[in-house]
């Protein structure tokens, strides 16, 4: 039961990050390897904003400021990556975009290292440590906040994508970019929108990671990024509810492995699960099978 | 060994709810030049995809040399002697003409997998023999001068010849041509007709899809006409020309000069 | 023209490499040995990625399998290093077949992620001292060095020359591959998988062969690595290394000079310019982005036209790349 709470908390964070991957993959069929590093970057930016810009004293105003600044900064960074590393390669073969994504990932990850150094930093304690015990299970304020806020954001995104005009345009572009263009949708703008939204959600995820785990290092982007990507695949890549479901499921899976088997095997089991899914049901839980036309 | 006949019986292919090939049957005899024609979208290429195992059909039977080949994978069907060319030309674009034709020699080669790591006198001999065969084919198709050219940069008509040379390198018993005259001018089309006759003289059966009616009437001996995946007529070219159902099917479409 | 350059360049390269130890102190000898070993791994990666066109980002796994095979056989079972070499080639090759089998049909980016997954599972399994023989996070150390009777005075140079011999062997084998049906088949299926199948090539079998061959060669490099450091540890075979080998092949280009260039820039240059070392990946990241935009086939792309000279002299020369 304890693992359930832990799992859902971690899962919520995975889900937020996974949404960034799945939205980009849905429209551009590209694995945005740099996304995980954006998430890592957001932890560091949050740390920077708190200690250097807002004085280092905890208050509601400061916490909101940290979130606001970080989200804007990371969204801008995401926008820049799209412009510099992906847009010039729109018509290039897939492999080129993959390599460019890896390059962008390296740039950001090492940019963080060059700015903050290779050592671990401690993220400030912005949320007071309040713990409740409910029926033998320990729940912290942090966990509740993460789960609730993530849920709000995810529901918000779901409604946005399903009910608004822009959301419909996004879904159309994901199905067929050319057809969407012919319908008058400005696909370039849609792509920019996706990057902004995905990066913002990732930024929130990164801040949660900082708050929850406290220790942050420059190369944690790949760690969480890969996990989130696995979550996106499990749920069905390109599928927004899928990413949410996949994130939560993976969080639970991870927590149970760590709790009942051993945390040193968590990565291995997660990726074995990924490989099995890729072999048996590559479209994921909520994905659709699409026949490829010869 | 059974004669090299291709017999389709009640072949049906569905893509989800769409029936692309509907209960189709026809019989190609060894040594024939057989044509499969019909308006655009009639399902002709799909039939070829069924025969060659790219999109296996759900129902019916495809018999080749007396054996059922309906569910065999593509490369096995090629090993049994059936080779096809593509409507859109699928060559290995960044490689030379000679290497492209050499790919056709792949299943004729006697090399083993370990010859990819170590050569033996036998594998070296095999290499020489195959290159020899490639250059003989280049002569036959008048491609000698283009041997070292990158295929992707060559004119369309020459690429078509390369594709046919590659197909012939496999020494097929049945050659399936998907719109071989598409994009060719009149001279090239005449040359193509000559080539098809020469191929048949070497003992190869030819099955082709074509929209160029002059070519079809000239070169084929027997035709099956399909529309919406169903057979609407079969017969010799002159019989087909007078068949009212065929005329009606084509009057609807504007792209064939009948 | 290119063929003539090749006839001079290769022997020249090996003469220079053979004489190099005489000019280098022990620190630089280590760098040179690493350069040679990583070139072998990059060449093995090229077989799968450059020639066969498969998005393999787990080559460090096979490199590590070879290294650990040698380490375990030597440290736990007392095998001499030389004797471990064939096993260190065969076991990775075997795993190449085993792992490639179920994933080879996957689409490019899915295959990529699956290979990363295998790499991660391997590293963590090894870190957790699987079967009690892999030594945990610290790895295995205290290995013997490769030695030949009568050459004891040259022991200092042994790792370098052993690696160089392995490189020579690798280039020899790859050359054989390129002038064989198997090798050409890899190019065909990379260019157009459907067309390759349509002229009779069993693409699945050939793809698995490419994986196995790449794995075996990487395994051989692993033995050389274990020999050089007399130790193996899990971090050296982390999937981040795979990302590097992948990038070297793509950015440098699927050719021997391109790969040499890539390995040199990634591993030797940071040693020459120490300040450059911390910037290494940052700059390489930009290099990857710009190379893909400006030179998508790599800095020194592959050249085709391996047609026996006897035949090309009869054809016209223009048009050959």
C-alpha cells in the first residue's frame, strides 16, 4: 500500500514528462532526446531562480515565482531547440533528426554541467515537510501536492486537446501533417505550440523531481527522460491519455520492484518490460495499430 | 517437375473493409506473355503484391509449378523463380548500376555466410562468375557505359532498364512487370517491346500490367481485365478490344488511349 | 584515383601506427591504445549502423560482454588472456544473434530504444554481480597481461600492439565483407528493404548476421580493453558509450577515414587540449546538430563502386563517385 502512494507520486512525475515526448512524437514522429535534459535543466533553473533571483527565503510568493520563471525559461529553451535543431531537418531522413536530437541533448546536459559543475546540488526545500499517517501508510504533503497538481495539469491538457480548436488541430497534425496543412492548419505553429506545452509540463516535472528527490545532477536528464519515454511507449506513443496512463503504471511498477525485489534492479526490470512491450504490443496499451502502406 | 504455370484461383485480398481483389482467377501458361489490365485503381498492383508475398491474400490459392505459394514470404517466392519489377522503380539509389544488377545474382551465388568474413578460392571464383554474369546482362540491356554510374542520377528510361536487368539477373522463370512502359517515350517503348520478346525467347514467362494499350495489344497473347478487383473479361487482345464490358469499364476513365 | 590513394594510405597508416610507440611516453601510449581499441568498436558499430542501416545504440553492451568474458575467464578460471579471445568473440556474437532476433523487425526508433534497453539491462546486471562472477560495481581487476614467451621485454608495449593487430584483423575482415555477397546484401537492405526482399534476399537473416558480426568484433575489442587496463568495470560499458559510438559513425561518416576522424576528435583531441576536455561533449553536441544539417551523410561519407577493376576498365570512368 505504501508502494502504491510512492508509485503514484513518481508516476505522476513520469506522466508529466512523458507528455512532452508523446506530443512531439505524435506530430513529428521524432524522439525528442533533449526533453529529458530540459527536465533536468528545469531543476537547476529552479534552484538558480530561488537562490539567486528571489533571495533564498521560502514563501508562497517565492514558490510561485520559482515555478513561473522556470516554466517560462524552459519553454523558451524548448522553443529554441525546435528552431535550431529540428526545424532545419523537417524534410531530412529520420536518422538525421535522431542524431540532431542527441546532439541537442548533449549540448543541454553539458551546458548544465559547465554552468553548475558535475557535482550534485541540493534543491531547496520549498514545501514544508508535513507527514500524515493514514492506516499504516505514510503520506507527505509533497506527495499529495505532486499528485494533485499533476492530475490537474493532465486533466487540463486532456480537455485542451479534446475540446479546443487548437487541440483539434494538434490531433489532426498528429494523424496526417500534410492533410492538416491542406485544411489550413499552420502546422509550424502547431509544432511550436506542442514544444511550448510539452516543455512547460516537463519543467513542472523537473521542479517536482527537485522537490521530491532533493539531490540533482546534470546528467539525471537521461535517467528520468528514458523512464518517461518508456512510459510513453507503454501507454501508446503519440497518445496523450496513453502517456498519462503509462506514466502512472510505470511509477507503480518501479515502486513495486524497488520495494519488493531490490532497487538495484529497478532499471533492468523497467527496460525488460519495455522490450517485451516493443516485441509483443509496440503500439502500447492505448495505441492503435496502423497498417503501413507499401 | 510441374510446368511453370501460375494459377490463381478465387484470390481475395481485403484491406480492412475495402475489398481490393475480389475472387480473382486466371491461368498464366509457361512461355506466355500475359497481360493484366484494367482502369486505374482496379487492383492490379495489389494482385502482384499478393502473388509476390508482399501483401498476402486472405482467401484463394496461388499455385506455381504445382505448389501452393500463397503464404510464402517474398524471398522464398523469388527463390522459386518469380521476380517482379515495381511501378515506381525501386533501385538501390546510392549504388552503381553494376552493383544494382549484382544484387539480382544474390540467390544464384554459392557463397556461404562465412565468406563475409573470410574468402576462399571457391568464393573468389563465385565472385568472378557473378560479376561476369552481371556484365553480360549489362551488354544485353545496353547499359555497359553506365556500369559505374550512380543509379539515382540516371534518366528514368535507363533506370527502368537497370531494374529489368536486375530482375533478369535472378534467372527467373516468371517475370512480373508492373507498368514497365510508364514514363517511357515512343522509342523507348519500342525497345521495351523488343526486350520483352528477347526475354521470352530465353524461356521466361512474362506477366505484365500496362496502361499503354499499343504495347498491350502488340506484345501480349492473352489478357485478363479487372475492375474494382473483379475479373470482367479474359481473352486474346482482339477479343478484348471488342468486349462490351471492357469498353464500358474504360469509357469511364480518361487515362487510357483505347 | 581513390583506389590508388587507398593502396598507399592503408600501408602508410599501419607503418606509422607500428612505429608510434617509439615516439610516445607511457601516458600517450595509453591514449594511442585507447584510440585503436575504440576505433575497432566504432568499426563494428559501422557494420550494423552504417552498412546495414540499423539504429543500434547498444554496441557498448557487446564491447562489455567481450571484456567481461575475458575478465571472468582469466580472473576466476585462470585462462590465459590469449585463450579467452575466441570466447570473447563468440559469446558476444551469440548474444548478438539472440538479442537481435526478437527486435530486428522493429521500426528505426523503436529498435533504437530496444538496444538502449538491452545495454542498460546488461550494465545493471553486471553491477549487481550477476551469478556471483561479475564483481559488482567495482568490476574485476588484477587481470594478467597478454604475453608471449620470449617477448617479456616488450611487455610494456603489448597492449598497444595487441590492439593494433586486432585493428588490422578488423580492417581485413571488413574488407572481405565488402567484397562478398553478404556484405553487399547489407547495403541493399539498407537502401531499400522491400526491394532487397523482392530479389530474394532474406533480409531478416542478413540483419541478424550484421548484428552478430558487429558484436563479435566489439567483443574482440573488449578483450583488448581488459588487457590494457588489467581490469573491467561496469561504467565503461554504459549506454552513454553506445551513444558516442553511434554518433561517431554518423557524424564521422560510414567510412574508415570518417570513423578514424570521429574517434580521434572524441578521444584523442581532449587529451591534447586538456581545457577542451570538459567542453568535449558540449562541442560534440553542436557538431552533431550542424553535421546533420550541413552534411547529413557524415564528414567523410561512404563511397560505393566496389566493382572489380578488371570490369571497370572496360566501362567509362566518369560517374564513379
